[in-house]
């Protein structure tokens, strides 16, 4: 439904959500024909394949609590809600949704497409469908057809678990929220000056000691290998690929504190709980540094089924340019050695990015032309670019000067500013073909609980998802803000804490 109207007449409450309320905006919508009504007799029909059945069970788990209906998942019968895999021009993530009096059919060439189609179906139902107790309904889906494929293959969100540690359950909660908007990459920032968050068997003190604190001096924490595998498994069940990051050669105080031999002078610094950056560096001239990096990458790659491994590379202010280049020349081949593709922050382009590497750009609108040109040149030479401009989509930037959480070093970023730019022409000189997509980082210096993450992510995350998914032609703030406003009632039903921006007509 749209914005809730307290005491609305039943007829008003019963009209189905129009297709043009969906976020991200679909590539093509053709409304028309009769609505489909989910009833006590509705079945969820699936192909006889494990993944299709799993998506059917996922859909049933969303719909059963609020409708109170059984909604059996079956490979037999006709009508109802059908999930169907078929060859077609859907790509790896696209889908078609057809709705009419007789039922709703979601068709895709791959399971990810079916899953994304299910997210669209959720938004075509009243917001109350998201509640975990029985609601009155009715449960109508507007008639018509959606045909949808994403603009970009990389639609990411990064969560910094190093500044403050978040539990497996907290990460799962965020994964479910990301999946609502067809985000497909979860980048986990697993190491920094304030904490090392992943168990490495060959260097056990990294997690046990280096993970024992966080910003402000709290207890910190780390993920066992089983914990990490569970995060990867859960993300995969929501069609998100986990991209782990070990930041180096800077942002490494937790590692340096854990092992004295990683320091050039052989002296371990104390653990760090502040928020300053740029003071730490691995010892580029020592062979043990590369034994350490090899072990960490080997163990992390073995746990990570996805294609990518992020090696950081930003704010290495305590590493000379010469040493930085030397370090990246030795470390990037280690990522390839263990079967992964390098991702680094865009400072990687100051060295020589490995073939196929991706550079994640986090500069600002007013970053120097020289720095932008360096990234654009790498893009011209084949390096892919993921856009994360800090003054647009760093989700930890304050909305206004009064925002109680977050930082403001990149400026104040209200909802319109985070949405109103085009990834396709953002970076001067970078060919459009080099832009792999967008990613919204969430740094956690000031965030300690799920409600904090949600308040900073919503509503901006939905806009980032739309920038990554929807065709450029659909991009229009005045139309988007109305669609966005309609999400508020859904977030309330889901218990998501969000910022009620005055720019949005809630």
C-alpha cells in the first residue's frame, strides 16, 4: 500500500499497490487486467528443483505469519503463485512477474532472478504483509507485467565490524534488509586498527588478542570460522555474495599489537580504541610480513566461496609511496594464487592494479582532478570501478548537523543528495563500461547496535539500491521520493528504525 491513512474506508484499504510504487524501479512495467487475491486456498507452486523450492519456502515464511494461511509449497496443481525457471533474456538476476485473476507467475533464468522477483511481489502486497502476526488483509496483487533486469552487476553494502563488533545475528538481520532491495554484495570490513574480527588458525592471537577491543574500549569480539561460514551461508540464501576485506598495509594496528614481529622495530604497539586513522603500517621490508599475508589470504579464501577478496589499501599514510607500490606488487599475486580477484580502495590505482582487479572509489565531488584522473586512467586500462563516493553514499555520514549518530568529515548527506547522481557519468574520463556498480559503506565508529545501523541506512540504502538496479531513464527524484515514502509503512511493519527525512512525503 501507499502511505497509511488511519481510519481509511475498507475499499480504499483494499486497492492493490500500483506497480509504480516498487523500489528499485523496475526496468519495464505494464499494468493492466484483474488483480490476483491471495486466499486461504492459495498454493505456492515451484519447479521440482531444490533452489526453486527453497525460494518458495522463503516466500511462504514471509506470507504465512501475516495472512494466517497455510500456503503449501508444491510442485503440482495450477493457479496460485508460481515460481518458474526458464530460458529467456533475463540474465543472471532478471525476472518477469505476471499477475492476473488466475495467479501470479515469476519467471527467471536463474534462482537469483526468482528471489529478486519475490522481493518485488512483497512490495506489491500491503505493508502489513511484513508483520509477524495475523492481519486482516485482503492480500491483492495488481494485474499486469513487470520485466526487470539490473543496470549493474555490483550492488553492494559494506559493514565495518572492526570499529564496533556486530554479532552473527545482527549481520543476518542486515542481510535480510539488504535483500529487500536486491542488493547482491555484502562487503565485510574484517580488520582495522581497533579490532581483528576473523579467526586465523596460523596466527591465533589476531582474533584472540587483536579482536579483544573496539572503539571506546568495549569487549570487541571475533567470528570463529564456523561463524563466518554461517554468515556466508545465510547471505547466499538471500543471493548476496560475501566480499571479505583485510585492510593493509595501513589500518593494521590490531595485527601489529598481536604480533611484535610484524613491526619494523620488533615492538608491538598497544591495542587501540580511538578513531584516528593513518598511523599504522605493516613492515613492507620484512619477509615475515608476506608469510603473514599469505596465511591470512589462504585461510580467508578457503572460507569464501565468492569470487572476490578485498585488500583495503586506503589511508596508508605511514607507508611511503615506494613501499606501498612494492607491497601491492607482492600481495596482489597472493590473492590470485588462492583463486580470488583483488578488490582494493581506489588508492590501489596509485600502484599497478592486477589484471581484472576492481578499484572501489570513495572520493568526494571535490576530490582533486588529479586523484580522479588516476582512477579514470586505471579504468581506461581495464580496472573495473565500484563507486562509493563518500559525500553521496557513505551511510555513516550525518543527514543533518542534528543527526545524533555518524560523522560529517565528507559533509552532511540528506536523502536527496545520496540519490541524485548518476553512476554512469560520475567519474570524469572513466569509460561507462568500466563502472561495475555501486556500494554503500557503513563505518561504525559511532554505531553500536542494529537500530543505529538501520537509522543510518534507511532511507538512503533504498536509493543506492535503485542507482545500482534501475535503468538511468527511470531516475527522477520527484517520482522517487513518492515511491520511497510508501516504503515507510513497510519498514514500520518490519521493525526497521529509520530517519524520517523532511525531504520525503511520508
